């Protein structure tokens, strides 16, 4: 994106032009001063999630932040631009054409649904928090090809395997507890199992100039996908303040055992 006059939606808002250093240098995103407030809210939510995850587990942690704040990352708020711009940039990068079934893992309030509903036959959003699912259903009840279900991505039933030619995972995986290399490998395999071979996986995670521990965790997550024999990297894009990778799901090698160690649940 070139530096130029601010787009219309930024009229009256003083833009901060932040350049990404290193990979992706020259890419800029105008964020408003208000978006600094958004980052503060998100940090507060993340701190609460981390504290509750450790003491009460992931499900309770995410249910709590949705019941306390409704929109814990202010993703749907019109007051801020950052999240909306993130969705728009990611969706704009998805190659053209139609998809049969899209799966949004960790869908939150389901904000990708209206942006993709016209390009997919069916869209399913899954989130660990029933509070998020209730709100997503309420928002997008009017979209007939869109549905939302509560579920933990670590415990999805095998009935979903191989069904999706578009899988989206935006800002979710770094919340997984004890995400060591072994668990990461299992998560990559599980997501590959959900995908139709030849399908597209869109993986996006926080990335702040590569300097903070969150960026380093994101790099580790993306590397696990790109190094997996179940995915082929198509392209990756560094944007302030996220990294998005587009990956093609590959068929399971014949010799590879099909099972993995996740418990199976019914949605
Ligand atoms: C930062 S929000 C991102 C929401 C959405 N993907 C977006 O980009 O707006 C993280 C979401 O991941 C969900 N989540 C976290 N762990 C999960 C898991 N194990 N399975 C399913 N969803 C999960 C949370 O409930 C939360 O809605």
C-alpha cells in the first residue's frame, strides 16, 4: 500500500503511518490514534485470558471474556479501524474463485462470514466460547449459507475431516496452552485433516516487527505449517501488525498413519 491521502473512512482521524521493518518493509497501514486504545483493550483481554487459562482452562477463560466484554478484542467496533482492515486485507488476498465449504476456526464474532458468504456455498464458524457463537448467530442469522457451532479445535469430530476447501485460522493458535513443538505438529496435522486435499488454508497471526515474544511465537506457528509435509506454502505477507500465510493442503502420504492423539467429540 502506498502512502497517499487517507481513504475516506479515515476522514477526520489523524493517521499514524507505521512502517514494517525487515520483511515486508515499505508496507504501511494507517492506524488511528484510537487504535492505540484498541491495542490496550486487547492486551487487557489477553492478560485476563492468560490468567484464567492457567487457573480454569481455556473454555472458561474465553467464556468469561465474552460474557464480561461482549466483544473482548473490539473486533466489531466501528470506533476502531485496525481489525476491520485486517479482515479486509486478508480477504482481498484470498485467490479468486468460489469455495464449496469454508471453515473459520476460532471464529469469534464471525466477522469473516459476511465478507465470504458470497464466495462460498457453505460457511461454518467454530469457536470454543458459546458466548462468541451466540453473538455470531445473532449477528448473521440473515445469511442462509452461514452457521456457527461451539467446539474446541483440539477436539473436533472426525466427521468434519476432508470437508473444507477453505480453512481460516486467524489469531487463534497462539492462545493454545503449552504449545510445544509436539502439540503444534498435532495441530497442523489436525487442520490438514479437516482440509480437502488441494484446499486453501489461510493462517494469520499477530506480528510486530518480529521483535516481541508474540511475533516469535507466530513465526514458530507459521514455520510448523510451512515445514509440514501436509501443506505447501503458496505465499506469505507481512503486514502491520500481522503475518498471513496461504497454504495448499496436500494429500496424506500413503505411509503416514492417519490417526492423531486428539480426543474426538461430537459437535
Ligand atoms: C483473538 S480472537 C480471534 C477471533 C477471530 N478469529 C478474529 O480474527 O476476529 C481468538 C478466538 O479464538 C477462540 N479460541 C481460542 N482457543 C480456541 C480453541 N481451542 N478452539 C476454538 N476456538 C478457540 C477464542 O474463543 C476467540 O474467539
